[in-house]
């Protein structure tokens, strides 16, 4: 006796959250059944393995049919085929678009193209996440990217509107899209200690301050960057950053800057002497990072540079986080007292964001 | 030219991409009705076109309106090649043809293609302008309402139940026409869908005509089926019960408990007050009622009511209210029957004194006084003639005579109803069924479907004679079915033989209305169990005892029926689903040899199914089956039998004996041991089941005060006080001892296996119950969560081990596993009950068995405490009323001794008792509120409302004010308890249920029948996820289309939903599959009983149900 056909269709579509998770995690039906058996569900319900198998198959089939709709969540809301209560719809969408930290760290900043997709195999082996799940997550990133890439307006809002995600998840996706678009390098060994959260935090600051949309003014040329105000960095701004070079190139300015900072911080830092000794190096590092941002290659290396030029030197001298904060605050504020420096606004736009990023990046 | 159909195409959405180059679609729409076609403009390059067309107007005959579906085709415009069809929508416009149903169809419909499934949606608006047709000889029957529901629909009352209507239409199956060889599968499927749609329209119209002929205005329990006879054609047949229905004008009249607490409550009492004789005020004004129901154009079709004078009010509908009484007495031997009436009239009193829990807002006081006088009148007429017959026989005879007169002119006194107005069902004889094996031949002339007609007529005749043999004149819960394999067809019909109360059956006179009291002549809760046949001349050997409830009449030891459990039936414990499953191998044969082989097997199958049912019933410790449905399916090389029913323990029937196993060779020691081991297992199972289903018949406590069922006690005492001879009581006691155990002989392996299979049936996991009837006996605190589902399984038998035993085991496992799967899937709903579990078996191929199950899972409130407190209150109320009852006996006796000229004093007495009664619950209320239990608050709230109705009647405004204050408070409570409303979704939720009601809600409007037929075919089976993926998607699509149609009609639920056919064929080698599905149901609008947590409110509602229903009918 073999079962040829075995289906269950409810007027209200039954969604089993546990099975959904297993499906999202990319387990095959038999693996999912095995995992469910291990969870002790048979003992709880007195069911047999065959029942569990049939139930899992049913759910998998349902999810498979729903997947097409989940690719465009508003469709899920308007479709007539599956009657699903709104709260469940939200759950389906949110879980479908959720991603694994380990996975996102692997692809963050990478081009979301076919080439990368081939690397998914490697990622799968490396992270232990099933290839199927990797595919889903990658495709989600790509899909969201494709939809919002060319859209004007707030990135987070666009994502929220087109994918009906929660605020938190929309922000994460905004970061992913932003990173993918600017191709920031995140995979280097020295960046491994950073979490997705760290990057997402930086991304949000950068979106807020360094993109065209951040300026809040309509671009002069309507044809040029109308569509991706939140996704691309403000090119003019990056060009202007070259002007900051004077802070390190002009020896007098650099000395003056150093003395201003040191005077204020004397006695307030536990690592004052190290700071004093390193000031010029650090300042050079930070300003050079800014000056290099004109080249897109260097933009990609932003985080590598930041870690190399600032985080690592400080860490090797065992700066406490609080001292880093005091230093950065003073470092950026003191520039206002430099009479010979004319790019105060530019400096604030740059350092304001960078300070936030560096503080977030500064940990073990 | 009596109708104008208007259609507007508004927009489309989610259309498929038809042009690969642009990823877009240039869509336009063709709207076709009959032979007229309109087209919209092409909406270029969009997947969400906005056509916003003009109104397309079709001027058509109403005959066409009934027959034809509106056909909407969405196409992709192609400049160079033929336009590609995207899909179609068929809209049945029948619901627009009756006045009370929908007025407009408007909404999003899934665009359906038989090859691709649903492809986007289209927004359509449809309206119909009907003109009156003055032609008496018209062919249309617009305005006749159709209901799939097998009970009187909730917001109607039955004035007359006319009886059986049937019709069948035949045609050639397009799939088998020569042209099918050259056309595409799509064209063939569409031709078939369209033809079936046309045929059902025609069938419905013809049935409607028959109903009009009978002077009815509705068909209830409408069941339409298709027989796909293959080569020989396509038969669409339908049966139903013609009724004259009357819409209940005040929706709150009988359901105060279910109403939202605000508006209606306030109005009704006031409405009633100035004019207590209105429609809803009870039986005191039957004359008025009748007038009402026939008042022009209110409840009747727009077309005919004004034109057809026969149907409007005529003088003959207006005799005096006493008419039927007078009619009744002379036509019967008054000598003996009268005394019986007398006795029963006392019983009536005991009932009506319970009036405080009557849900009816109508004045119980008034009703009582009237009924009382009527009863006295009757009783006295009996008294006048003298003696008191002990047996109910003469009364039965009288009833029989009467009913006969009402039923005799009918060819087939059949009723497709399974639930009846109280009092309608007098006695139930048992299940009657008939089968016949026929060889199909080509239908030569579709216009003369005589052969098929004759076949059915033959079967019906047989059913009728079976019923007669059981001493019954009518068959209720009647249904017909077929099973076809190649050219052999088994026609089956089954029903329950019954004796009916003639009051609903009278044609064209008001008598029906006035027979109301007759219903109460019968002891409530056990009357239907009493045997209708002659004890000395029994049609079959049965073991009779005196009724355990009333101790007066004889009852059989077990009762099998096809109907639902009567609402007033007294049941002990809970019920459960009982199934008998059976397979028999059969040699492959051709034509007549095959038919003969099948005919020879059938009786054995019937017998075995029956034995299995009986064994399982006993194993469950129960004594009656309801909703019995035996399905025999024929396949190439086997026959399958599947019987499903709901077992219950009826208080009126004797306790079932155990099952005793007897071996053939009693000398063998080990064998003996084996047998005794088995016996022990069986006994244990019975004991366990009794515990599980809470079957504790109150045998011992019978005479103890405070017995769990006070009514029998009360009644027996009443009887005794009514000068019953004492020897009857002793006789009763004798009957206690007689309990024969059922002996099962294990004389061969077959029987051994039977016993095993008995024991392998696993009970549902804790928290689950299942039944195949509308409601689960013993559970009445339903909550609002429902989940309707369809589950399909197909297994392939390995042809190696095809023995009967192996087959049986396979089949048994299939069904058991299916049930287990259901329990597992629905575990999140625990505690819940699977209701209306409907199994269908088919044998699509040699080694394939397909089982389709449709059922609904309903949650209920586990908290038994709530129930028991409620029950406690109710009980004490009953006791209280019983007390007042006793007080009343004196006046009653006095009265019956005197002449009928004094009917009023007792009535007055009663009036006072009623008021004092209403005082008692008040006291109860005071305490119950303190429990702070929700249920209590609810019930007390309901009591308050009832009280309010009464107090207003009595003119006390003071209490009214307090009640008014209490209302919002209670409401607030409910609100707090209710779940937070879900965020508004763009798609309205449409509930579907095979039941005739929605728990926790009130149906306010019936929008019309949904009857849909779909074909789905694929040539890429693997790509669609194999057979499971294909069928899963298709069933989901069918649900979606049903929901969309209901929503477009303005409804939010389908009740009495049924999947009548699910024919699945596959050809995996060719990567093909095809499936045909036919579903039907009633589209309705329901209103949640406010937003309150329904659990506790539903419970009192259900408790009152018999009474409620009583109110409903008597209004």
C-alpha cells in the first residue's frame, strides 16, 4: 500500500510556525521530519511518523505555493487563493525575509549578481546554513535591491512599502542595499570581528548624512541622480572631502589641532600620552580616508581603512571606549577653533558620521 | 422580455504576463450571455488594467436568466495572431432573481483557466432588472428560493412542508463527442463546464416549476448530483423538499441570546406591546400568520405573487383558529384518542411551565393561555367519551390516518431534510435503503430521459414500500447517490422511515398552523424513539422495551437513522463518529455478468456493514446511530462499502448489552484462554469508551430525588397522578433486567479478524471529538473558531496481496490514518470537535482507492465548570418550575373534570405562575452574578433580557431602566474578553462550513445557492508538484472561487457547503492529470453575536435551542 496522493486544504490556510522555520532553513522533507521527531512532538501528540511525514509534506507544499506570493508581499495581501489572517500574513512575510547573521556577513557589500550566487555553495559549507536557505536569503537581498535601487525617496520607507516588513527588518535591508550598492568591503580578515549590526549602524548614519537624500535638497540636474537619492553617496560631497586634506598637509594646522585637543584632554584620558604620541598618525589616517573617498575603489575599502588607520592603533594601545569617545569628540570639535580652516560644514558632515561609525566599530 | 441583465467590467489585477517581450499584457474582456456578446476596449500594456466599461445590457427571457450563466472571458489582444485567452469567470445570476437575496453581484472574481488555474482577478458588477411576468404558462420559476441546508433555514419558518421534488436532465458528455478528438483540452473542458452550468440552471428551473405547482416558494435540502456516465452521457439530477417558507420579520423574536445587546433588544418588546397579536407573538394568532405569509410580494417571488391568484390569500385560508381541532376530532375515534390527549396535555403543561427559559421573546404567558385552552378543549372532548386507553396504539392509528391523508396524494412522501421543526417528527422507524444495479446504455434522446427516470422511480417505490413495512408513511433524511464503473451503475437511495405530524403538510389551508399543540402531545425527547410499527406484527425481529424516558411506549433496543439528532432528544454523554469499512473483491467481468456479480455481492456487503456498525456501536456503549450514510462504491475488481454515522446514547433506549465472544471449539484450552483474553479486552474497551464519552445512564438514581434528568421523573409522577394503573410501573421494572448480550461467534479467521478490526479503531486523542452530524451531542458551548477543510488521499494497492482481508486492512488503515492526520493537523484547535465529517470513497482505477473527507473543526469551551454551573442553574430553574407545576395540577384536574367551558381560570392561574416563575430566575440571577464567572454573567444577561421582555409586557418601566443600564456593562465585559480585532485586510474573510449554522453568529440573510463545477487539467504534472501539488492547488482555487462569489454577493459565509464530487484522474506516464470538482452551499450574511466571546453565550443559546426553535415555528 503506497500513498499516491495525500493532501489537506483548509478554508483558512494552516500555517505551522515550526515547520515554516524548518522550510525556511532549507531542510528537506525527510530532514524536517527527523528534526520534528527529535523535538518530541510524537510523544506529545501521540502521532505516528507517517502522520508527521504527511503533515510536513502538506505544509511544504503550501509554503511552496505561497513562495511565489512572498516574492511580492503586497500580492499576498490581495490574493484570493489562500485565506490567511493578517497577523499570519505578517508573520509569513517577516520570517521569509529574515536572514542569518552568518550569511549576511558573507555577502554584505558584495555585488548581488549571478557570480556571487555561485559562491553560495562555499558560503553554505562555511556557515553550515543549507544552500537552499542561502539561496532564499540571497534572492531576497537581490529582489529588494532590484526593487528599491532605482526608487526615489527614503530607502527604509520604500522597502517597508514594497515588502511590508517591520521597521527593524526594513532598516536592516536598507543597510544591505546600501552596502551592496556601494560595494563596501566587509569580508577582510581584520573586519571579521564586526557584526552585521555594526555595519548596519554605520550604513544608517551614512544614509542619513552622506547621501544625496541626506542633504534634503533636490538635485540640480533632474536627470542625473533623481532616482537613487538614498542609495548612492553624494558625489559632490565626496569630491569636496579632498579639501580636508589641508588639516594634515598644513603642518601648522596639524600642530595647532593637536595642541588644541591635547590641552583640553590633558588629565581626562587614561591613555593621554599614547594619544599625544599617536595624534598625528591618527589624524592623518582619518583625513586621508576622507580624501581618498573620491575613488570608488577607496570607497569600498572605507571600513578596512577605518579599522586599519584608527581602530587597530587605538586598540593596540588599549584605549578604553570612553577615551575614544572623548578623543573623537574633541578631535572633531577642535577643528572649529582652527581659524585657517574654511570647511567647517564639510568637516562636520564627515566627522559627525565617522565619529558615530568609529565608536561603533571600536570593540574587540 | 421580462428581464434586463446589466454588466460592467471595472478592472483587472495580477494578470499574467502574456507578452514575453514586454512582460506585459494587452487585455480586453468579452461578456457573453446566451448568444449575445459584448467586448471592452483593449487596455494596453498593463497587468492591472482599468477598463471601467459602460454598462453592457442584455435583454433576455427569465427562462434564460435561470438557465444561462454569465460568461466573462479575459483575453490578450494580439494584432497578428489569434487573441490568447487568459481565463474565464462564470457567474450564476440566479441569486439576483429572488427578491430577498442579493441585489447586486459586485467584486473581484478569480479568472480561471482550466489548464493554468487562477490567473489574476477581475472586478465585475452585475445587476438584473426583472419585469413581472403575467403569463400563467411560463417556463421559468424565478423567485423560488433554493437552499442546500437540510433544515429550515435559520431566518425563515416553515408554513407548509410540501414534500419531495425531483428532476433529472440528461445530455451527451462533450468529452465523449466526436469533436473532442480535434479540439484542445481547454475547449473541451470549457464546453463541459458550460454544459453542466446550463444543465444545472435548467434543472433548477424545472424543479422550481414543480415547487410553484405545489404552491411552495422554496426548496430546502436541495441536492444536485452529476453522473458522469462516460460514453452513455451526462446526467444531472436533483432532489429536494418543497416548502412554503415565511421570512421571520423580527429577527430577534427567537434569538435574544444571540443578538447584539443594543438595538434590537430595545425595539422588539415595544413593538410587541401595542399589538401582541402580531406575527411574532406566538401561536395565539395563527390566522394572522397565515395571512402574513401569503401577503403579496413579501415572501413570494416578485413575479408570481401578484399575478397568480391561486397563491394569494383566498377565503379558504381563513377558517377560525379552532378549525383543525374540529377537523381532528371527528376524523378519529374519539373514544380512545381523547384520553391520550388528556394525559399528554398534562405533559404539555410541564413543558410550558419551563417557559422562563424560552428564548422566545414572544409572550409565553399569552401562548400558554391559548395552548392550554386548546388542550383542554381536546382533552375534554376525549373525557366526554369516557375510557382511557392504556396503549398509544389508537393514537398512532389516528396519526397515521391523518398523515396518510396528507401524504397519500403524494407519489413519494420523501423529505430531504435531516433537521425538523419541533413536533414535525413523531416517530422514527429506522433506516430504509434500496439499491439497484443497472447497465448503462447510450441516452438516445436527451429530451426524453425516461430510462433514468424510471430507474429512480423504481428505487423510490421500493423505499416507499420499505417504509410502509415499518409502519411509516414518510421517509425523512432522504438522499440518493450513484456509483459508476464503466457501464455498470449502482443506484442507491436511503432515508429514515418516519411518522410525521401532519400539521406542516396540509396544503393551502391554515390547519397546519393550528396543529401546533399536537407536537406537545408527545413527550419531548423520546417520542421519536417510540416504535411506529405494530408491536405484534413487527416487520423484523427486534427487542422492544418500554421507553426509558416516559415508560409508556415501546422502544427498540437500537435505533439507526439517517437524520440529525433531534434537538430535543435526550442524550446521555457525548457522541462519536462510527464507521464501518468493508472491501470485497470481485472478478472482472463484462456487462451483464458484471452486473449480476455485483448484485450478488451487494446483500452480503449490506449485511456485513450493518454487523460492523452494530458491533462498533456496542463497543462504544451506545444505542443509536444518527446521520447514517452507507456508500457502496463499485470498481473494476472490487466493491467498497463505507458507512459513517454518529453514535449516541439515547436516554429513552435501553442500555446496550455487551459483546460476548463465543468460540467454536470450547474444549481447546489455549483457544479458550485466547477467547477469554479477547473478551476481557472488549469489555475493557467498552468500559473505557463509556468513560470517554461520559455515558452514565442514570439507572440507579431514577427514583432518587435530584436525579440528573428531572424530566422523566416529573413526567412519570404526572402520569401516575393521572390515574395510571400501577401495574404499568411494575412492568417497567421488569424491563430493566432484559438485556441480551450481543454474541459474536469466532468460528473462522474472518470473524477473528473482525474482532481485531473492532479493537483497532483508535479513539481520537484527548480534546478531540468527531461526528458526522450537524452538532455533536453533548457539546453545546461552541466558540467561534471554525476551520473547514478537505483532505484527499489516494493509495495504490500492491496487486500481489489482493485478498479480502488485506484489502480490508488497507482500507481500514487508510481511513484511520486519515483521521489521525486530521487530528494531528488540527491539534492547535483543541478542544475541538470535527463536525459533519463526510467521507467519500471512489475507485478511480484498478488498484487505486481514493478517499475524500470534508469536515469542519469547531472549537468549544473546555471549561466544563461553566457548563455545569449553567446546567445547575437550569436544573434548579426546572425544579422550580416543576414545583409550580405541581401546584397547578389541582386546577388542571379540576378543570378536566369540569366541562370545557372553563378554560380560562387555569389560564389565569398560569399567568400568575409565569410571573412568579420569572421571579425565581431573578433570585438565581442575583447569586449567579456573584460567581463572576463569565458564563454566568452572560446567561444572567440573557435572563435579564428575557425578563425585560416580560416586564415591559407587564408595563413595569422601573425594571426596564435597570436592565437598560446593565446592558452596556455586559457589553463592555464581552468586549474586554474578545480577541483584538485583526488588522483590516484587503480581502474580506469568507467562512465556509458544511453545517447549517455558524457558531457564535447569527445568519441574517440567505443570498442564494452556490453551485459550481470546475474542471482542471494539466499536461505538466511533474512541474506542478505531482498529483498532490496539482490537486492541492486546485482545491485551494475552488475554495477561492467559492469565497469570491460569496463575497461578490455581499455575503461573508457559505453554510451547508458540500463537495459533491471530486473526480481525479491521472496519467503519470504522460505527465497529465485531470480533476472535476462540484461544490455547493448557501451563501449567507452572518453577524457575530456582538463582539463578545461567544463561548458562554452560545451555550445558553444551544440549550434553549429546542425551545427557540419552538418559538420560531409557532410564531
